[in-house]
C-alpha cells in the first residue's frame, strides 16, 4: 500500500481512495462528487463529529468521509488520534 499526500485536485490523481475531512458547522469544501458525499451527511451515515467515518463509491473510486469535529479543537495531537 502506498500513501501519498498531495495538493492536486483529488480527481486529477490516480488515487483509488480519497479521504475527505469535514468540520462541524462548516460546509464540506472539496471538488468531488457532491451528491454522493452530501447524501452520506444528510442521511446521518456520515457525521461531522471527530472520528466519524463513512465510505461511498463514485467516479470509480472509494471516498472516505472523516468527521473532524470543531475546527478550533483540531491540533496535532487530535489529528494523530483520528
């Protein structure tokens, strides 16, 4: 398994799995298949609280939504816990 962080647009990479972090009380910011990701959040399957995970498939890729909790609480230690 190869893990790589990049600032490239997710769909411009050859990644088969893309992780999208979502903060509480903020819109999801991304340039990804909005309908599928929004459906997970709207249904409650995905959550914005820290550590909540949900998986969906779109554009022949796997998307993992990760709840990050409140932005003000995210620091290095919290990030390692997630």
